[in-house]
């Protein structure tokens, strides 16, 4: 090849390369700077959100998730901005990602439902670790609340794992939420017993236990004239932590004191009348 032609070809290649550098060089530099600054800002935002959520008393299980969500959302925006610097049409790209996200969401509908319910449980906190609750037909002490499920330990030490969607979409009974509880007892005495004496014995038993609260005052009254007994309601208040121990102790003390006072706790009974027919 003629040296003159080689020189012309080299000059053309250099000019083309120079044009590409001038055309895309600034975009590349801008993209690199944008990525570095965007990542730094995303990291700063994650730390800031984590600190704010901690001061606001947000559940510790939810703080890493929310702070990481903010981090990746900012990174996503940065990547879209970088692509736009190179003239890439980001509208169609976002549409593709949206369609893919919809397909994944439909495929993982049950999992996402548990996830959303877990977020709501951690944000609004109708139950907390250590609470004794009744949820989804199960009763036990809350051991752990995670994003997807909640773990209970029953009274006989059986561990139960319940999907969060079954909890948040159902009625939740939290026996530990309030500091005090009322004990509801129904005590039957015989019809021939003295009601006033029975009520005095019940008042002495209930008020004699130091775990019984003075306010609200206990309620002791005649509730029903049943088939075999006169039923009295006994409703003292106590601290939530004393509920079961006080209930069991009261049941025993009431029986012993009523019997010692001459009252009777009757068994269910029925009267049968036999009528003889003439001529038989």
C-alpha cells in the first residue's frame, strides 16, 4: 500500500476516534461521577433513615428493611439517569421492568401478601414479642415477628408458625396489651342457702387476696336463677401478670370457704315424677 494512502487512513481513524471521544467522553465522565455521587448519597440516606427510624421507636426488625429499600430505590433512579446520558430510551426500559415486576408479583401473590401483612404488623404493632395473644385460632406467647411469619409458643411449649396474612386479616386478641384484667367467675349455691351470707363469704375471699385490685372494685351479684342453683357472678380485677394464679387460687378458696360457712355447691339435678295410670 502507498505510504501516502496509509497516512491518510491513519489520519481518518484518528479523527474518527477523536470524534467518538469528544462525543461520548463527557457522557462517560458524567456517568462515572453520577454513579459515585449517587452511591454516596444512597449510603448516606440509608444511614439517615435508619437513625431516624431508631429514634422514632420503629421495630428493630423493620429498620434494616426500610433503610435498604430507600438505598436501592435511590440507586435505581441513579442507574436510569446514567442510561439517559447515553441516549438510551428509559421509558421503554421502565415499562419492561414494570411488566416483569407485575408478573413476579402475580406469581408470588401469597408471599407478597405475607410480606405486606408483616410490614403492617411491625409498623402498627398490635402485638409485640412477649405478649400472650390469640390469633388465627391459636393462643400463645409471641416469640418472634418477622417479615413473613410470626412464631408463638403455646402454654404446653409447642412452637407454632403462623403466616402474617392470617394474623393481620383476622381478629387479634392481645391479653397482655392492657396492664389490668378482670376475672369472671360463676359460682352456684343451693336454693336453700342464705344468699347474703354467701355474698359476704365471697367478698371476704376476694378482698382478702392482696393481688385483687381495689379499683375497679370487685363485682359480686346474683346473676341467674338456674335449674339447680342460684348463680352468683364474681368479678375481681387484677394485674395482667397475676391473672391465672389469682383465678386458680380464688376457685379453691371460694369452694373451701363456702363449705366452711355452711353453703353448698349443688350438682345439676332433675326431678322425675312417676304417675301411675288407673288399671295398670
